[in-house]
């Protein structure tokens, strides 16, 4: 449980987010709410928000894809001679990550997703039999597999929505619908490709867990992402910060001003990072080693993070040179 900060006047203490205490616990004023509404209105013409019909369409597509996964895993289980009692409860699930999971995707954006399967389902099954199963559906177009990538993926359009689907095989007999991927123990004895595939979901869920107010975080992140894209500085491939990095910077701002609304947080974002003492890293939590014999980045040893696979510690810190 995160520590709690002390509030004056004997008030109930507030949860302490991040590695330091907050800069300000001041509640929003009426003018702050008015500015936040103006911020929303200013972003609407840029396609930042999806309408309800588009949101429902995404949910329907993800629901169908989740059903495909459950059907496929049941079929594979039968081929591998699992008893009927086991087949009925093997499960399988689609998890989302990235901008969609964070709740900041824009109109027409793709969805990053992860197929989680039980231990008897192999990666070769995913890239062979599941790939063939997807081929059979008319709603799925532009299907292609990138099996030799650093993080292997199947890419396709499902009823007009672009999806990048990763695969992870867990050391479990079945995959329940309420499975939580945040715990480190889930990484024990896993193939390194499965650990890399799990990273996206684990990072996204941890960021959401580490911010004081998810809705304020989301609206602020939408504004910062729009600002960065309009100025051509939103791209990992071109050497700038990518989506997860911008999300972490906004999350740190939210930790420092836990009661502020989006309009205030946008202002504080630029204030905080214009005065940041680079190259000190931006940490959302303290790195910790879970004794899984996997690399964990330590900023005291190296300024450049490794590709951490335990708690995704490279994903909870940012260093700029």
C-alpha cells in the first residue's frame, strides 16, 4: 500500500502517489473547471474524442475477437486430447494495452491487444492454427503475421479496425476472465517472448494504478498528445518520445498535483518539465527486484535503461539526454 501524506487541520490523510510527496494538494476552483471545459471544446475539432457509436463498435469487435480466442483454445485443447471437463474451462482472453487501454485513443486509431493462453497452447499454434482461423472470417482483412519480430505479432483489420495482436502463453492450466496481469509471479518460468508480449499490458495497467484520478489523467494526456503531434515531436521512430513516454510524464504531473483538474495539469506539466533537472530520471515508482533472474534497470548504475522484463521498470522512468 502506498504511504499516505499528512493533511493539516486533522483531516483524513490522502494517499501518497509516486516517490515523493505532492507539490500541492489544493482542490480545483470553479474557474479551473471552466477552463477544463474550454480545453475539451478546443480539442474536439481535432478528432481527439470518439463518439458513442464508434466506441460501441470497438467494444463489439473486441468481444468477437475474444470469442474467437476462446473457441480456438477449446479446439486446440481437443486436438491435444485434454479431457472434456478440462476443455470446458480452459478459457483464454484478449487484453488491450496502449492508448486504447489508457482511454486516450483518437478516432480511427488502431488497437494494441494481447491473446493470453494456457500452458498447453504453443506459440506455433497461435501463428499457424489461429492465423488460419482468422483467415476464414470475412470481416478480417489485410491479415499478416510478423513472427520474427522482437515482439512477434499478427496484424489485421477487423471490420475496419486495425488490430496488432500479440501472444503470451502462461504457466497456468486455464485462463480465467478475472485474470490480473500486474503481479510479478505471473512471469515465473515464462519464455522471454511471452514476457515481452506481457509488458505492454503490465505497463499500461500499472500507469493507471499509479495516478490519483484516471479521468483527469486521461484528459490531460489527450491534450499533451495533441500538442506533441501538432508540433511533430510525437514519434519513437523519429527519436522523440512515444505514447508510453508521454503518458508517464503526464502521470508524474498527476502524482505531484493529485487534486488538480486537466486544465491545471496541462499548465503544471510544462512548468514541471521546463524546470526538471535532466538527466535525472522521471520515476513513477521505485524500481524493485522480484528475484526472477531478469534484468532490472537501476538509475544509480546506468543512465540508460535496459529492456527490463520484471516490473517494466524502463517503462516507469524516462531519461532525456
